[in-house]
């Protein structure tokens, strides 16, 4: 699944890869951005999680993981699950 967002600065569409989408969803599900916790949950190495977070930060043009989550929610890329 590819998710599109529009960028006010650029007219082209940006795409969030399925792996990055799953990482952001896992952050919300586990309520953490801890590399080791997410690596265990997603069955990936901690190095892969760090690399994916670097890609998310660059993609969202933010400086920290929490900013990335907030921006993703504001842009409708991810949604908190209702209880």
C-alpha cells in the first residue's frame, strides 16, 4: 500500500513506503518510538528500524520521531485506533 501526501512547497506527490507506514503504525500501537521494542515487534533488526526512522524524518522534513508521528497524523497518513 502506497500512501500519498501533498507537499505545499513541491507540486509532485510524495509516497510513504509500506515499511515506513508499518513503522509509524507500530509506534502508535506500542505507544513508543523505542528502537529495540519496535524491532522486536516488527521482526526487524534495530539497525533497520533506525534507518527507517531516518527515512521517515527526511520524508516528513522533521527533526525527531515524535514530530514525525504528529505530522503523519495531521496529514492523515496514520490514525490512532479508537478504543
